[in-house]
């Protein structure tokens, strides 16, 4: 798994989507919601959400309750304030409370440790368990008060509905990071069980479980074994492990989002789409329009645009890009590896803007143009390569390991073919992993390029059900049923 500093260790959840415990939890909750009178559905859903969260560290529910109460009253005060100064006061109070908690739990120990090591100070270094998903529900809470301040969303006067907005269990731990104008109005309506919603939700859950349990969890041991001691392996092994991690983190995180969206849809709620086949992007800019959309749009709406976006001087525009991506990296964890990962993506974005005229001339001189299969393939492969190289620092335990891996990716001396099967994946499972990665790639490609022919094929009921059964059998026979947490739970 991804490493963080010692001050930010996470106690792993005991109730996660891929466990039988969660299956029992949901099989009790789902029929109960629709058997109860409508007035009791939201209170029961809130209690279930709190129980879901408390299965990790029970007393951390206090953090959720504190965030909920602070922002609930802040939103009402912002709406009621007659002057802009008064509105801004309560907005700042909300932001300071939310980010103060986030800093105390996630970053205080890291900064104290860094200052002590570099400046010879003796600041106390706190070693506390990081509340699961604190970055996600903190950002969601902040978006509420900001949108109330901007007038795009009315203040929520029903405390129960606002508490459910903060703690809605499908997405509170790892997103999507919702906006108040999308999710809160849904809590004001009576949810009903529909066949279309149930079918769409089950399809999303099934595909999410396949990506998580059959693909991500299968390659995870190989990646972990290599990245734990990268100095032991040749460049080819490091390269394979790095490519496997690119697959793992996508299937793990997008799998979680699919399951969360599916669970919400079954219960009558619609969450925002969080991934749109990002590895088929033809540029880093497009990649970030497709990857973790709820986070990238959060930084766009609440940081990039307020900084001036692209409507500033060229130097300021480049600085804005670097600031946004650097902070995005730090959002992921209190470790310099995440900062470097974010800075690399910021550099990619700036370099993409600066080099655009040169690349256009180069394509023109080579007669490639911007359309057609070959230019698209080259752009996708280049983007995937850049993203995968940046993943090295995201996954590495420390900066030194990250630099070692990058500097040895092309050093294939000492490679032994049998080494591939002694790193957590026996020969048969290695072949299966590659096959299932190919299956995901094909399905995601078809999802990204819905043509009339694909739609006609999917409309054929026997074909559609054959796909469902293949997915179910893949999970049952090849899925990893051990307690393997989702990577993004620690953020």
C-alpha cells in the first residue's frame, strides 16, 4: 500500500465494500429503508452512516459531529448576515475550523518532524491515527459553506439532512466529493425504489467489484513486494511493478467510486461521476478532466479560479497551475513523495502549454496532423507514460526509493525471467492478471467510445446477461476475498 509518515497512520476500516460484513450491513439496511415510513428513512440512513464510520475508530465520530455542527450553523449565519463582511467572517470561521482539524490530524506531525530535522528544533511530534477519509469529508463540508457564501446554494436549515450530506456512507470515506447543490436537494425528496435505478446501481457495483477484487487486489502483492525493497530488483521488474501500480490504483479507486455510485443509485440517490476512462486521455490536461473528477473540479472551483485561473499574466498563470497541483499532491498525504507527484503534474501542465506551438510544428512537419488513429495512439501512450512515471513517487515509501526506481527503470541487467513468479503472483495468476487487465482495457474503451454498433450489441439481452454472468463468475472464482483496503481510505 501507499506509505505515509508515521504521524498519519490509518487504522484500517473493518466495514468495507468488499467484505461479507458490509454485505450483511447493506442487506439489512436496504430493505429496512423502504419498509419504514418515509419520515424515518433519513434518520435510519444517518444512523447507519455513523455506524459505518464508527466501525473503524468509534470516537472519531466526534470529528464528524464537530464538522457537521460548525458548518451547519456557519451556513445559516452566512445566509442571514446582511453585510458581505459578516458573511465572510462566518465563511473564514468555517474554513479555519475545517482545515485546522485537517492540519492537526494529517500534517502537524509531518511539519514538526521536518522542522526538527532541518532546523534542529525540538517541536513535539504527534503520533495520532488519521481519521479515515478526513480529507474527503473536510473538502465536502468546505464546499457547502463556500457555495452558501457565493449564493449558489441555500443554507440547509434541517440539521438531519445536513448531517447526512456530510456523513452519507457510500461516499464519505473516499468520495466522490459532492457539491451541496447536487446532493442536498436529493435529501429533500422522497426516494423511491425503481427498476431502472436498481439495475443501473447493480451494474455499477458489479463492475466496481470486478475492478477492485479481480484486478487491483490481484496485482497488489506484486507491486507491494517490489516497492517495499526496490533495490533488490532489476529495471524490468521495477517497470512492470510500476505499470501494475498504474492499473492497481485506477481499478482500486475507480472501483470504489463505481460501488459508491451504485449503492447510492439503488437507494434513489445520484452521485457525480468520478472517473471517465482517464488512461485514454490524449494529454495531461485531459487526464485531469477524467481522473478523480470531484477533486480536480474542487481545486478548479475553489482554488484555481479564485487565484485568477488563466485570466492573468503568463507567469502568474504558470504559477497558478503549479500551486494547484502542488497542493493537490499534499492533499493526498503528509509526505514529500506526494508533493513531488503533484509538482510533476504541475510541470507537465506548464510544459504542455509552453511546448504547444513547437509540438504543432513538429506534427505538421511529420505530416501527422491532430486526427487519425496514429496521432491519437501516440498521444495516449505518451500521456500514460508521463502519468505512470509520476505514479512512482505516489507509490514509493520515500523520495530516495522514488529516485532509485526512476533511475533504474531502463537498467535490465540481472533480470531473471523466473523472478516474475516469485513476487506474489504465481505463473498462472500472472497470466490471468494480464488477461483481466486486457478485459478492463477493452470494456473501458467501449465505454469511452459508445458507437451505434456497441449500443446495438449491448441491447441484445443474451449478450448483456452473458457479460453480467462473466463478471460475477470472475469475482467468485478469481477475486481476492481477503481484507484488502481501498488505497484512498488513507487520504
